[in-house]
């Protein structure tokens, strides 16, 4: 084995034999290896290309502004840090791990004990931390830095494996210098090699003068995070042997050959580079969205674009407007303006659930397809949630993307797409959308330019966890849109507010969408992003106008705009109805004498199923549809599709029932689905959510003055139930209290009381009454009659205790606030959660939920064989999915495995209690299929399998489970358990 390659490399020419012998990478299977100097060159070169071709302009600007020489210094610093990040491998604690390579180093005078002889002490010197100490020492000795100055730069080296070192770890290694240099005659050789490598990197990467100037620099913590993340990404790419082959096979090739082929094989799409649209708002919306002939942007949309253009610098914009006002389009239009002005390289659209994420993804793609772009432009896109691979639109993009190309350094050179498109400037609509192979996986997916996903992906940026810097890089280069902001409780808001404070520090434009927000919550959002000093003008908290736009730039003062509501308005008569199923059935019988479509929303799945059972007995099973969260994924998607087909907008082809039809649903009907009903029945819920539910009532015009609706149902009415209205103080049903808390429900009943008592004389006027109702319900002012006050006071005490408990628990793993410039990120994620991702466990860390059990549901036939569920419809390519036999002694073929995995189901809360969960897991693990649940099937690996019998029943942990495509999962407790 040689010491590593020819003298083609610039670093190599500056090094003596001992430094050339230091190794960085080793392949146990082939004994291939990389010398440290080679990996330094590769990593630095990748960092330079990332800076030039991949990092969004806004990220580069933020780093550049912290350095005296601007962009040139920032690029040089990023390249140099990537080059020196593995200097900690030039230590005995690392080098001893591969005896063959260690012997080659010993031959050059670099003595070291064996790995076994070093024992547990090696754990004190992970190579990232060792590199941080060596680099700090070099900066002090070579460049005259003070010790307190070094950490803000060296932490990028110490934290390049995802966790910045803690002060205690630094001190512990400081006390064990033998891990950095072997004591005795060899110590000077080790020191000489380390200094020689660092000196060579300083010259090679042109930072000698910069390092002198940086002695006076105080790096903001967001810049430290971004530099760390650039080092991480550079290291990951340069460590991929498919792109950067190991020695000895690759030892004879030049730096230029090696880098060119690797970068071409990686073929990363460039970031979004947008020119600000300067035309009219009408022109902008006509070109970006599918406006009907003669349609005009709504006042809220006009105001959002105008405010985005008016702001001195892009910042936070909160858009509060009624349902159906086009807030999504307003957000995307504002995002385009913000991106042009801030240098953002993409958009992340954060939504409350996987279902809403799936619904948003095609809308995001359609918008991208309409954006002007140069010939050959490619945008990286991603759907970010745990079941994204089961989404057919996203799966189609992934299947076309292929994989990262392995590099053959001796093969014919093929020009990369990135290179071949140089020089084409023709602007057109419709860039190529790519689900890039390298930008997949839980740690890299968010780095794609355009992402739709769950809010968890954003909240994870506020959770102390491994590789948090990558999550920050992912959002720092985008415009962030947060939809349905009213849907996030106190626990989630603790994380959201901290994330907003970091986004403000990164100068990331943010658009927050909500039907309406309590004034106190609006102010919290503005203060979290803009900073408390002067950010929240009084009218932010006090404004009762509606619709309402609020904006603030980082560190700036708030701007408030009051656009007119569109001409669309409605009056909804609100009425009490007793919580009795026979009373409900009788009432619907009288209301539906001439037909009509009714939506009944219950607050729990149990109440959904109980209600559906009674209504089917009265109206017939064919006239009652059930929708809730306890359906397998494919059935849930089919339910959504059916609801849209039957009850969608009148301008789209649909099969709206001509006679009677009742949909009984849980909260899944509250959000995102554009469905329209003639009558609404709802359990009492917080007033903002009730207003959201009312958005499904007479949502569209059906004939002049709603004349196409049945005559009795041409007036919009909402019947409120789920409450004992006869009690002296209304008493919500137990299930509703468990979901929302008694205090929120009582205040909702109190502010609705004038409308409930007023009948036809006091309808809820939409949108005029939305803000007054919400502000009154969430204010600290007393509401309701005098004889309610004792009950409200008791409920408030319980609410306050729960709120404080949520806040305290959320703060345990919450990221700290942005520190002072110059303060190193040491201990940034100390006492964190380790790795995290969009799994039930990961989501439970940023949502106030218990761990939940997810299973894949299959059917066991009478002969013992397993198959996919028998009612599944064909996929988009008309391939049958129902009843596919699943072999138990082999991994299912790809299509069968994917179909089975698409029948995932999250078990309800009964299975989230520790004792029951443990028992359920133990019983589920009795069906262990190693070919499925091992690593042979990418779709079913590590999944728990729930096998239903031929009647679609089973028993689990003392419960009987029954499943049907009509009702989903029904769980009953075994009486004899």
C-alpha cells in the first residue's frame, strides 16, 4: 500500500511523507481507503460548488454580512472549514482504528497504541471534538487569536457530526492530551503533522489574510449554524464512495477530473432564482393560478401582494381571512415577491396533517409549473411526511429521478445537466420538477427547494436534536408558509414561537395563514419573529378588523392592513338541538323531506359511529357516509376523493346526490376539503373551529339565492349539539371535554348565546362576526350570564393548570433562544432528544400526544394465507390492488409490498396507554415475518402487522377490533378481559 497518490493535488505538494500517510476513510470490504489530504481537498471543493451553485442567495448574504470582505470572505471561510473539518483524524485516538493503516502511519514516525490498549478513553476524543481543539490551538499559536474568540469558528468542526460539543466534553479532552498526540518522542511528529496539514489548508484555500481579519469578528449564532451545516453537507457528499472513489484505484486522477465527475454524478438542481413580478396583481394571479374567465383577485389577495411589495424588507406576514378567500394563492403570490427580495431559494408549505399535506402537494406542483423559468431549469421538490412514498404523485416523481450516479473515473466524460444548461436564458413556464435521489431521507429531504409537509417538520427546527443545523439550513433558504395556524395548541405553539425567533434571525420570510386568530396569539407570533422591542404595535393586539393582514420585518415595527372582505357573505342561523340521537334523526327527517345534503360533525370517532348507526337505520345505509381518522391510508384517501366528488364545487363535475344524503364525520371535515352542504349539525367546539365548520355550509352559490338547494335548506343553518342544554350551566359531553377542555367549550357557548337565543333575528354573519366572536371567546373578559361564572372560574383554573403544564413540558427539549453574536454554539442541543424524525415518536416530541401504535392491516384468509384488503380499488395505472396474495416465506414483490404498506392505520387512543400498548405490541409481534419486517422489503421493514380474519375482525390487548371500508375501525372493550 502506498502513502496515497501522485503529486497532482495542491495540498499533496505542500505535505511531507508523515502527513501524506494520515488516513481518513476505509472500506472494510475492499480495503480501499482515502488519505486525509484527499478528503480535505474533496470536501473543500464540494463546499465551493455548493456555495456557487446550490446555496440560496439569502443564505450566502447572511454569512457574507458577518465578514469584512463580504461574499469573497464568506465563500473562502466555508471552503476552508469544510477542508479542515476532519483534522481530528490526524490523532492517535482516531488513527488506531484500522491496524493496517495505523502501521503505515507508524512507519512515518506517528506512533500510537492499539485500539484495544486505548480502551474506553477513546470515547473522550471523537474526531470532531479533537479537530475543534486542534484548530483552536492552531488559531491561537499561529494567528494570535484569543481562546475566547476561536469557538465561534471551530464549532463548525466540532459539530460536523450533528451535535456541537458541550463545555464539559471540551474540558475532558483538554485533560487527555495523549489522545491528540502520543506522548514521548512521537509527540513532536504528531504536532508537526497537524500543523503542517492546517498550514497547507490555509494556503491552499486562501484564508491566511482572512484569519487575521477574523480576530475582530463576532459571528452571529445563525451564521455559525449555517457554516456548520455547509460543512456537514460537504462532508456527506465527499464521503460518498460512489462519487469520490477510494484509493488505490482512484489515486492517479487529477483534482479536476475527480471533482467534475463527482459533481456531474450528483447533479443537484440549483436553487430557485426568481425575478420579482412587477405587473399588476391581476396579471400575476392570471399567470400563476387557474382563474376562471373574468375572475379577479379578491381584496385579501390584492392586499397581500401590495403589503409584500411595501415592506422595506421581507419578514412575517399574518393573513387572517374567511374560508374560501384564496389565502393559499395569496401566500404563494406573496412568497414570490418575498423570495425575489430576500434571495430565498424555495418554499416550504407547512400544514397540520398528512392529509392536508397530500392535498397541498399537487397545488404546489401546479403553481411551480406556471412559474417563469429558463430552458432546462429543474426544481427539487419533496413531500415531507412519514407516508410520502405512498403518495402516487410524489412516488411518480421519485421513480423518474433514479439514483445518484456512481462515478467511473476511467469512463467517458458525460456533461452534467447543470453544466449543459449554461447559457440558455429563454424564460418560459414549466420547469422540470425533480424528487432528487440525494435529497431524500429524514435528514436531507427538507433541503429540497420546494416542500409541502406537516407542521412537525418546521417544529423540529425548535427541538434540540442531532443534525439540527441541517434543519435550520433547510428553512433558512426558503420562504415558509404556515397554514391553519389556529389549529396548533399551546404545546406546539411553544415550539413554533421559538422557531419563529430563529427564522427572524435568519431573515426568513414567513407567511402565516388562519381563518382568524385570537389577538393575544397574533401578538405572540409577531413578537416571536420580530423581537419584543417595538415589534408589536398596540393595534396588532387590539385590532378587531376582519379580514386582517399584519406584517413585521425582523427587528422592525408592525404594519397592519384592513382589506375589504370580498362580496361573498353569508348569514348562518344557529340553533340548539338536544344531544339525543332519536331527536337528531327526527329533525333530519323533517329537514330532508325534499332531499338535501347534511354534514354532521362529531368530536370523537365513537360518537361518529354511534350517530351513523342510528341514521342508517332511519335513512338507509346507502344514504349515510362516514369519515374520520381511523381508516387505513388508502381508504382515507378514497373517502376524501368521494366527498369531493359528491359535495365539491358546482363548477366542477360531480355526482351530488339528488335525494337525501348525510355525512357523519369527525374533525377531518374541518380543514382543507372544498365541500359544500345544505345543513350543518355540529358538536359544540371552540368557536374558531365552529366557524371553520360553518365554512362547509353553503360554501358555494348554487343557483340565484341558493335556489338549486331544497327549499327548506336555502337558509344556512347550524344545529349545535353535544351539550346538555337543559342544565343550569351547559354541560358538554365527556368526549368533547376530553378533546378541547371544558373552559374553551363554555366560553364558546357563552359568546354564541346571543345567536342561539336570537334565532332568525341574530344569525352569525360571515365574515363580519368571525373576529368579534373569536376575540371575545379568547379574551380575558368575563362572558356569559352571572350564574355561569362559578363554573367558568373552575374551568379556567383547570385550563390554566393544563396550559402551564404544556408550556413546562414543551420547554424541556425546546431549543434555546438566539444567543449573542460571538457566543459559540457549544452545548446548543445539550440534553436533547438525539435523532428525531416524522415517526409517531418524533411527532410526540413536538405535539402534546402520547406515543401511538401504527400497524399495517392485511387479511388472513381461511387457509391461513395473507392478502391485501379485498375491497381496494385499482391504482392510477389501473393495476388491481385488492386481494393480492402476500407470501409469508419471502418478501412481497414491490407493488404488493407498497399496496400493503398503503394500508397503514394508526390505532386509537386506547392503545396509547403504556400497559395496553406493551401488551398490544407483544401480541402483534407474534406475527413476525422476517422477510417482510427485516430489511428485504423497503415498504414493510420494521412494521407491525395487524391481520384481520375473513370477517375483518380480530382481538388485540383485550379489545375487539372490527374494520370495514364503510365505517373504518371500530374498537370495543372485551367484557370478559
